[in-house]
C-alpha cells in the first residue's frame, strides 16, 4: 500500500468527523428552537456514515479490506419531540403545550466527545504516515 492510499483513508475520516461535529453543533444550537422556517420545532439531525471502496486498485485478496468513510446523508429524527406545558409561550397550541426539539444535551455532548476523539485518531494516523514517508525519503540520502 502506498502512502497516498493511507492519506486518503485518514482524510476521509477527518472529513466525516468534521461533518459529524457540524451536525452536533447545529443540534446544540437549536436545543430550544420551537419554530423553524418549515414550521414546527427543530428536529434533531443525525449523520449517516458509510464505507466506500477506494478507487485505486489493490491486491485482489485485500481489495475489500481497505475502505474509506463517506458521509451518506444527514437525516432528521421525527419522533421524540418534548411537549412542555407553557400556555404563555407564543408557540403554544390550544391546550397550552409547546413542542420542543428532541435534542438531549448530554447525548449530544457525548457525540461531540466521540467525534473529537475519532478526529484526533485520524490526525495521529495521518501524522504517523507522514513521518513514515519522510523517513523513507531519508533512506535515499
């Protein structure tokens, strides 16, 4: 395996974790948003990641072993909206209940920490590959 393949795999991991962090930040920013332009409360977004084969050829026995990650989509969770009784709120329904987003701050913070750790792991792997490439170039001196 060449160094560029490793760089592509690490880069796709960095991109996926950055996208996950963006979704988490959006969820946290809208934890109390009761009205969106589409109508209704904000709905928690979840990122869907998928494995994707590398474009380049590789040994036939290991071709399926090397995958990179790709952001497939970002979906909204439809269920789990919180109903809070607050008849004075401007977005309250006829019964006095306000629909709040289905965002759990503790869960989002755990997702943020997980994404941060995975990002750091990808950076570490990228740096290790870079250092190996530099050491390889030093051999020819």
